[in-house]
């Protein structure tokens, strides 16, 4: 089994004497259920699957009903909590009346599904279980210091083609990797999300994702997508927001300051997993044969930064920057003290790099041969 970064935070949570609820958020098939099954064996605790009506019915918001659950042990494990929005009231009762720990996983955060989630303020912690990070893959492969250059280049190439969903990464047969990715798109990203949010059009959801996949690294005009698909800008915006909330897409807004003239209100969108992106565009060729390899590597860097931000709960915002004059920066990182790091993402040896950001900052060049050193050092 691949050791996940989130396991360290789970261990600290279990060792802490407080009894707050721990939410583990992340996309389906990213390893959340595996984590619960591991805890089930280690702690002799039962896993309740809220994808099952029968398990939901065991958790009615009633003290007498819940006291029977609590008698079974001091740790409750809940999978797919987003399937039972009424769980908010249940979890509040468990926290307020019983000194137990609850770990609940969800592929769509309850705060996005019910206004009652605010009633849990001060009663929970939250962590994330996303597709594998480069660091997790390197630990699994036991990369030694003298092997780093070649190993991290190979890890990056694999991640840019097939992505880092655990099931996909561990599969050795490339045809089966592609089958798993197709199944993820068809059953979770399209069927499940369309069903959960009661969206009207699975075909439109896929077409919007395909448009984003084909514009990787470029600014996205919601109005242009809407016109090309003969739908409304609001509909496109709603679908994109759902994909962001469900850890399919990462939204990168434009950085704005009074020191420049903003060129656009558009955003850039990247994928949490490039295997999902590549199945949408039906392209699994080696990177050297890919005309989109610049955008693919930029996506790779953005999602590795996002994984680290969420895995380590970093106080960090990400943007891109562009002016009317043509000056631009691929990624701008801003901490909560308004300190800035600008990243230029290059697939080859960088030539002359302009220093285009108008505020005091640190400038770094990220390439396939140095990303594994640069990204951890910046965060």
C-alpha cells in the first residue's frame, strides 16, 4: 500500500484528546475508502457507507438512536458522507453529546450541499486525500538521493500521461490504465456528479470539460464556450464551479493590482489529474510527440502545488498574471503576508526570462529537470 501524506494528520488527530470531527475531502477513487479500511483493521472500528440507504438509516438525528451506535466503540468511520446531507445534524449531536471521534470522508464537501454545515463551526477539522503527489510516489518507489534526477523525471513523465490516481498508477498494463481512466470519467465525473447535482445534461458536462482540456494553459472565456455549445454563460459557469468543488478542476484567477491594467476577467483552469484530461482528448502519446506538452507540464506544476497546499494546509493563494502590454507570469504564489513568488514554467532550457511582476517578489524557473527541488523549496 502506498503511504499517504494525510495519514500523518490522521494519526495526530487520533492522538489528540479532543473529539472534533475529522473530514477527509477528495475526489472519488483517490484512496479515501482505503484509508478507512486500514483504520477499520487497526482500530477495530466499523465503517458506515453513506452510499447505502441502510447505513444512512442507522444515523437518524436522535439521541436514543445514536447512543446505540456510540456503544459499539469510541471511533466512528463514515464513507461518502456527502450522500446524506442530513448528516450535518447527526454529526452535531455526536459532537455535543458523546465523547467520541468521527472520521468522515466525502467526494463533495457538505458545505457545498447544505446551509446547515455552518452549524458545525468549531466542531471539525478537515484534511484532503487527492490523487498521489510526487512526494508520495517517490516514497513508494524508495527513490535514493543518487537516483533523484532520473527517477523524478520518470515520475513526472508518468504523471503527465496517465496521472496519479492510485489505482491507475499501480496498474502496470497501459491499456488497463486507460480503461480505468475512461471508467472514472464515465461513472464518476459525468454520471455521479450529474446525478448528485441534478444537472440536466451529461453530454454538455463532457463537452465543457473537453473545451477546458483543449485550452490547457490558456485563459478561458466562459462566454465563448457557451456560444460554441449553444448554452448560457451561467450554465457553463455553474458546471465549472461544480467541477472545481468536486476536485476535478483547479481554478487559477487573474492577479490584479492597482499597479497594472488588467487585461482580462478570465480564469485559467487546470486538472487535478492529467490522466483524466488526457482521456478527454484521447491522447496518451509520449510527451516528445505532444504539441500540448507546454500546457501539460504547466498543469503538472499547478496541481503539484495545489496538492501540497491542501496536504499541508498551507496559507497560500495561486494566480496567473498578464497585462495589456503582453507581460505575463505563469503562476503567482501569494502567502497571507502578501509575499509573492513568481514561477515561469518551461519545458526546455530557459532563455532570457523577463521579470514582469509589478510588486516585490522572488522569481523562479521551474523545468522538468528541477521541479522536484524547486516546488518543495518554495512552499
